[in-house]
């Protein structure tokens, strides 16, 4: 009997970040705190989780991006045109919790 798909579920991560140490030319996979918040938000930021496999810091969901996460709208609906920071949707903050020194 052939396989018949009964439903299709799309779930996209809204943002993933790979941080690089440009001096050592290698990814930074530990010791970072990565947070994002809507530019105009007064609520606490959302903390990214680090993948234990790839070391990429990712957000499962971000406010206002639900339709993109479910595949209902394209990412271009939220992207800026490369203009000024005032047009940005989110502020992303990275903190080195280990304050690593070379």
C-alpha cells in the first residue's frame, strides 16, 4: 500500500544565530547569553536556547511571528529593507557570561 500523507505541518524557527570567534576562526558554542525582544517591547527579553549538536542559538518562537513560524506568511513580511535601525523589528543582545580573554 502506498504512503498517503494525511496532513502537512510547517514549523519554522524564527531566528537562529551562529556566533564565530574570528580570531580563532571557530564557532562560539558555550558561555553566551542570547536574548531578543521586539524593538518597542517593555516586557523581558526572550532567551535563545543552544543546540547541543550544532551550537547554534535559536528561538522557538518570537512575538508577532506566529504566521511565519506556521508557514502562513513569508519572512519578507517582517524583514526591513536594510535601512535605519529605527525600522528594525527586534533587538538582539549577546552577552559573554564567561568574559573570555585570549
